[in-house]
């Protein structure tokens, strides 16, 4: 658990690839989820830059999902999280399935 995006990055770097996936809140103090994800995706170490993420957020707008998908996420869950949607999000993330940004922008 990290209190903010900056701490999340430190935690991931210290884990040296021992984390298989992570949940990331978009609304965090110090460094928000979008900025945190951008920094992570730009990291030189593949165990950090390619880590699957499931986004957790109280925001449910399509623009949030589109922006997160462009940064490379495996799932997007709205709070409160349903026990029905959580296992599927974890399964997709662990199988390194990413959300296609084009499919989010043009769902039909």
C-alpha cells in the first residue's frame, strides 16, 4: 500500500519485479494516478514499465477511461468496487491483457 503516487513509484522500484500487478487510484495526494502511471510507463526497468495496472476511481466518465487506456492499463473499476467485477479485472491484468484505447474511444 502506498499513500500517494510518489510513494507507489518508490515501492515498485524497491520491489525489484516481485509485484505481478497493481491497483492505482486516480485521485491521490502529492502525485495523482495519471502522473504516476506516466512516470511508471517511462521507467527504464521493464518490471516497472510493463507492470499491469487496474485503475480504481470514483470518477466514471469515459474521458477518464480513455486517458487511462492511452497510458496502458489492464482494467478500470469504479468505486465502490463490486465483488463481481474484481476477479475479472485481476485475471485480465495477470494475463497482461491491456485495454485497447481505440475500442474505448469508439465503442461501436
